[in-house]
């Protein structure tokens, strides 16, 4: 069996060694395609592999069809919007993610970005503190929960909105529950996004919603760029000179936003939420173990298609 790691944004070397150990202990061969610059390299690398581990790399229909022997593809991470699930299902390929494995890294970055925004993007002028401010966590999954946990240490008041998590579960963490998305945006000075990108959520963070946020509001996005309407964000920031947007995923209109609203917007140079050694090791090795368990025992825990 041949397992391919295909990562445009490479894992830390320690994670690759860990994956190699799992793969070779199972008697399989490991192939590595890192930092590739063209999709043709990916198409060539997948031709003879039985399984593959990816990050945000795009597993399109074309890639899945080029991988003639592919049985399983694991997204070492949470969001699997980069996998064409129907193409995978059609070809009988199991798709999985590794939920929770890189969450702490993303949560820490979300708090870091909040501090950065509160301190005027480190401009040295008098900024503000997170203590006593209200943080709304939009989607209380693995990352959202950790963001709440860490933010409590800053003395923030934490609230969450997540129709897929029971109110009891959220409240038992000492987090206030809002029952509508409008309510949480209306009541929170900071909103941290942790929703996946899908047909329902794309462009759902729109003008109407953002304009409900209190004066001096900050939107923090460590989720996906597609969930925020770019045109609406532009309009909102024009209308609201108090509004800040910090994101780990630069939108398509990043340059225009940066030029027009300097000091109120910030984008990391490359998506780096999950880019820690720890997260790479956790997610990468979990992916390798999931592949071995599937190929050896037919274990489909974490299957998403
Ligand atoms: C995820 O969905 O797990 C995160 O967005 C991390 O993505 P990355 O592996 O491309 O850094």
C-alpha cells in the first residue's frame, strides 16, 4: 500500500517523521509531495496511491479520478470543504477529517488576533483590553469551545450561538447561550467565527448581521473566507469607521480593504491557524492512524461522506 502526503503548506518535519513511523510500522510505503506549485504535480503524484493525507489542498473530482487506486482520503484538519465529497463517494473513496486535532492552535491564534486588534494592530497608541468585553462565539465546536475557555482567562464575558449544540452543553461551560444569530451579533463586541464553509454558510455573514454589532466591534475570522460576504464587509466598513476585521484567511478583496481601511483590517500572510508543530503532529498522526485502521480493519470512524 502506498500512502501519499500531499501538502501545499507542508507539515512540520517532526509531524512527517511521526506519520512515516505509523505508515512504515504498518508495512506501507510513504510518498511525499510538499509545497507543490501546480495542480499537475498533484495529479501525477496521486496516480498510484491507495490513500492520501491532505490539508487545505483541493481534492477535486479531477484529482480523485486521477487517483485510480485511491481508497481513502484524510483531511488532516477540521474543515473538509476542499474535498469534492460526491466525486469521492461516486468513486467509492472514503473521506475523513481529524476533528479536534488542530483546534487548540486555531483557538490560540483567534485570541492572539483579538489582542492584536484591541491594541490597534500594535501601533503603540492607547488601545483597549479584552477584560470585561463580550465575546460571541459563532459555532461552539472544538475550536469555539477552546476559544471560550482561553478567553475566560482574559476576563471576557463569553456567549455562543450554535443550533447544533445543546444549550445545556454550552451553559455547563459557563457560557451564555443565544438562540439566534441576530441576538449574538447584537450583543457582542467581539465575534469569533468558527462555522464551516458550505452552501448554507457561504456569504452568510452579511451587512445586515454585522451592522447589528455594538460600537467598536471586531470580527475575528479563523474559519473560512467564503462565509463573509466581501461586498457587504466593504460596505459595512465604509459606513462604520469603528469596525475592525482581522482574519487568518485573506479575502479576494484583501488589497482594497487594506488600502481603504488601514489600521482596521489585518490578514495573516498565509493561513496559519493550524500551523504549529503540535497541531501538525496531532492532525498528521491521527490521519495516518485513521488510514491504517481503515485499511486494516475497515474502521470508518470520522468518515464524512
Ligand atoms: C482546518 O480546517 O483544519 C483548518 O482550517 C486548518 O487548515 P490547514 O491544515 O490548511 O492549515
